[in-house]
DNA sequence: CTCCAGGCGCCTT
DNA sequence: AAGGCGCATGGA
């Protein structure tokens, strides 16, 4: 290993289990890629390389180590008592199986704008495609920066003000199709102060959700993703096609014509104050075990 | 070729 | 309130 590839700093993982691979592969963020054992990605203007070695996180960053440590500790929620979160889950055999299946899967604390943009791009797209679009947008309008000497340059995702100045045609050129006017509209609302994303932290989950859903292209699912993945609303419960399959197959087995509204109502009551964290385990399990999920009587 | 993907907006009943 | 459909794009 060259000196350039030595970590500039490291962070202890104080509440294991923590699994960096699961966190970055589980479809809650779209800008990270793996290269030679390191994860390369950006958090606002902070360009970094990260890897997990047992119970610590090593990093190289374009900003000074003390600042990078602060940003990364927060982003990867290393200060969160993860076992205490799991302990708040309801007594539920299937959920516990999903937790065992993906030990150390955490909810990251993303930048609200980047999270909003990512999930506006996500509708009826596979995760691999969302990553492609994300990268195209980043490389088209983000200034390239290297985490350190000897590292490849990465392009931060453009901020709302930058996207707001683009044209719909420029965004469509990145392959996002009908999502272009949605992303542009949301960027303008955020850039012109029509919606202050940070202020949503101070609102109750339902109120913050209403504000997000006033944005073009943002319905309940995307709003819940933004609340959960970037605004510390642990009770927000995104219901996508995979979660719909889980709920129908596991919690409403054999019943026909269960409405989405009823599934959502059940989820809110059943999964508790950390429903969103439970959702991420269910989502990941369903996505990687579609066959087992479809098979009856295998719990 | 067809089908579907971490949905949403709009249009019918 | 609840259900159906079109929307861009790309990979299986």
C-alpha cells in the first residue's frame, strides 16, 4: 500500500454491530462506490474514502482530519446506541430474522438536499440505475476533488442552488426522464427559500411530511425516505414495492385485497418509534430473499 | 420482443 | 376515498 492510501484518521465504532458495506449498499444512498477495498463518496463538499477494519472506521478526506472525523461520525451514526434501537423493535419473529440476516445495518444521517434529490430520482428505477443517474449529474456539475494525493477525483453532488440554475433539458441529458422537472422544481423551492429543509427537524413527523409532499414529484414514499434518512425521523416508514410485498406476504398472509392505506396503518401501529429502522431491515431482507419470501411456512 | 424498476400526478368512479 | 394509467429510461 502506498503512503497515499494510508488512512488519514480513524473512528472507533462504539456500539457494534456496524457494517459499512450494508449501510452503503442498502439503497439509502446512491453516491458511493467501492474501489480497492475502500468506499469512495462525498458528503456535501467533503470528499472521502472510507473502510471498515473490525470495530473502527478508517478514512481519508479532502478536509482536515478533525473536521472529517466529525462529519463521518455523524453521517454513519457512530454515536447512536444501535443495540438500544433494536431493543425497541416489537416482538416479531420475521423482523428478528431480518435483523439477524443483516447485522449492523444502520440508518445513515444524510444531507437533506442530497437525500431529497436521490429519492426524487428513485421512482420506478432500480438502485443500479439511480446510481448511474446520480453519478452523471455529479460529474456534469460537481467540481472534482480528490480525497488526498494519489486518490481519484470525485465529484460532489451539485447543491440545490446549482441544480436550480440548470434547464430541464440538461437534467434529462443525465437519463432521468420524467423526473427532470420534479428535481428542478424541488431544487428551485429549496434554493429560493420556499422550503427550508433544516427547519423540518423541528416539526413533528407528520407536519414535516406535509411540507415535503408539497414539492413536485414528492409523495408519501419519497417524503418518508427524506424524513428517515436525513431528518432524524426514526418513525417515518417508507412503503415501496418491496415493503408492500413483505407486509402482504408476512403480516396479511392469505388475505386478499388489502388496501395500501390499511398496510400503512398497520405499520404505524406495529413497528413502534423506530419503525423506519425496522423498515430498512425488512427492505433489505425482502430484496435479497425474494424466493424465500414468496414461499409459505418458512419462518 | 416484453416486463419491471425503493412513485407520483392526474383522471375517473 | 379508492383505483387505474401514463410517464422516460435501461437492464433482464
